[in-house]
């Protein structure tokens, strides 16, 4: 079957990179495409570029909308997408010319609902990674949900092709600085099978974003993390009870890390404590790592103003490597002991995925 593939591209002030992005979509070896360009109120030459591209290719559909953020732009794309399968590409990135063809063939081969491939961090004048022997693995939902805790790439959406049915009624949460985590795991839960592949198909452009480095944005990023970690735990544990411990340990570990972040304030600390109070009984009775449990209970009973004053005094927390989640370092570097300090957050060591977008 020659599936129709919808590719949704949110656009905001990326005229420097937009043509390369669109050309990588237009020149795909797989031709049955619907390329949906959503202009989110750009003030540069982006509109001129995609209008020119649309004249060259009748598969391009574009919408101009008032600026509302990347999530709102992608939601507009979801509302009009007609494809049997749906993919997302950020407008400053570009994809390999065989990406869609490979993903469609993999979907057919395994009769999967979602296929995930590898991405490369793309810097100016970067040397392309050499593709290793391609390996594919089919897994069920529980297996993949557990992988989301172990490696940050599993929580992204730009490296995936989604069957339309698993994405129905799932939208991006608007008004957030980060939106992958609020979206991807829900699609995974709606699926039956996922295939992962190490084939590199997506080029993720690494560039500076002054807006995302502002204090306001950094605080919003922390709030977003607090919310998605709690929401994800609540949903996953209700559906997959045997994943309760892993997701609870991951939630509590990250709450401890967030509590020590440079940008955290009393308001956010109180908000985190309210979330934790709703699952206090679960925390106390669970068989999670006792050191994590004791640190969380200590955090919950310490007044937020006092906690901020003594952030640098938090004791060492030993964390099982199985719950590192996004804390997988490059070159497979693992350290089972994390010292959580006032001036250094583990998030500083993550790939800057969530600090890049507008």
C-alpha cells in the first residue's frame, strides 16, 4: 500500500535554514507526501521562502497563523493532516533523503504503529557520522516506556513516524517551552508495537537561542518538567502497574534534581510539594531506593525558603543506573552516584534539546 505521509513543519523566523529544510522534504525518495508548513507569525523572510517553495511543489500546504508558539503550530498541522502516518520536522533541521521511505518500509515490515530512528546533532561544518550496521528491534509498549526512562531520544517526536490512529486526539500542550514529553508517551501508550532502528535519518541543528536562555524561559522549562514528570507517572502507573516503581523513582529523582536547580524558586518548590503530597502514601509504602525516599521526605517537610537557603547542603543520592532516564551521557558515560549541588544541575549536562526552540 502506498501510504500518504503527512510531514508537519512549524515555522518561526528561520529564513536562514528554511530552504534547506523544505528541500530535504521535497526531494524525499518516497513521493506520496503531504508537506504541511505552519507559519507561526514569522517576522523575517520565512513566508516568502515557503510561498516560493509551494509554487514548485503541489504537495506543499501552508498556513499563516498568529504567533502562538511551536505547540500551537503543530496542533494546527494535526487538525488538517490527511496522512495515514504523520511525522514532524523542525524548520531549522533537515532530514536524509531516504528517511520517509525507510520508515514506511520498516512500518510495513514489522506491522508497527510507530517507528523510531536515530538523529545526529548537526553543527556548522560538522563531519557526518559514519552509519554503523543497521539494527532494528520490535517491542511492545511497556518495553518502550521503560526505554523512555533510560535514554532521552526515546521521548522525542521528530525522530519518529506515527500511525494516524495512535495520534488521534493527542495534541501538544500549548504555552510550554518544551512539548515532546507531554506528547510522545501518550502516542506510545495508544500504540501496540514500536520499532526502533539505529539508522541515522534526522539532522538536528545545534544553534544558540538567546530567548530560551532567559531567566523567564529557564523557570518555565523547570515548571514544564515538573508537570510532565508528574502527569506521565500518574497515567503510566494506572495502565501499567508493574512500571510503577521505575516511573516513581524516576519522578522523585528528577524532583530532587529540579529542587537544586539555580533557577528554582519558592513558588515552584511549593508546587512540587503539593504534587508529592498527593502520592505521599505511595512514596512511603513503595519499595523504591531508601536513599531517594528519605531525601524526598526531607524535601517535603522542609520549608521552601529554608530549603533554598540550604540547597548546597543536600546529601549525596545514589541512583540506580536503570532510572537515569535523560541522564545518559555521551560516550556511554555512567556514574551511579550523583552529587546534587546548588550551582550545578544535571540538566546542564543534557543535550540542549529543550533550550533551542522559540
